[in-house]
C-alpha cells in the first residue's frame, strides 16, 4: 500500500487550505510599529540608487547598496535628527544614554 502524499500548506495558505484575505495598508515613517521606517528606507534607496543606476552583477548591486548606506549614515543631514547625520545622531544618543 502506498503512503498518502503529505499535503503541504504553503505560506499563503490558511488552516483550511484557503488563501487568507489580505488587504494592502500603507505604513508611515512616523509609525515604526507598522514598519514605516523600513518602508521609508527602502523608498529612499530606490529613489537614490535603484531607479537611477544599472548593475551587471548581483555583486555590483550589493557593493553599491553598501556604499549608499555608508554615505547615507555618514553624510546625509536629517531634519528629525536636528540636521545631523544618522551617525552623529546615534553617537549623541549613545553618549546621553551612558551618562
């Protein structure tokens, strides 16, 4: 007797094998619990790098993303950080937290 094939539930299948009803809802950057900060970061990356440049290899893309992250953290002045770079804002917060 052949064993019964195991019916695997995929990531989009609910308990009864049906797809759950999903609705798109935007997350806002001032609501971090909704993932808005990550969405804002990805949007900035798209606008500054991905929509502008072309890459021949995945390695080139990875290196360019790393370069953008370094430049962003070191050089960009962010209004919500008092026109400081993210690196300066982080150092200031860590210094304040340590005493």
